[in-house]
């Protein structure tokens, strides 16, 4: 025979596990989890592309970015002067 106190604890554990399963497999939590994972993938990919481009620019393999960086800096300088 199972001890009544042990049986009660097992029933409480089973109830909590059931509640956790229902909470973690709901549509809302699945949607939120998917959005967070998707945003993480996009942000990670952007960071990797930026780092690779930056490294290649420093090494000098991609000199095309030099003119774009210069134009971007000039635009920022112009914008900062108009704001002041």
C-alpha cells in the first residue's frame, strides 16, 4: 500500500505538472516563444553580417564600403550640425 501522505504529494505533483504542460503548450506562449526565437535569429544574423563586413573593410578586401562609410559620416555630421 502507498502511504496516504505520499499519495497526496504525488497527486499534487501530478496536478502541477499538468498545469505546467497546459501553460507551456498554449497558443499564446507558443506564439511569444516563436517571436522571440525569430527576433533572436534576425538580430544574430545582422550582427554576424555587420562584423564580417567590418572585418573585411578593415582588412581592405571590400574597398567599396569606404565610400559608403564616408557618405554616412558626412550625412551624420550634416544632421548633427542642423540639430544644434
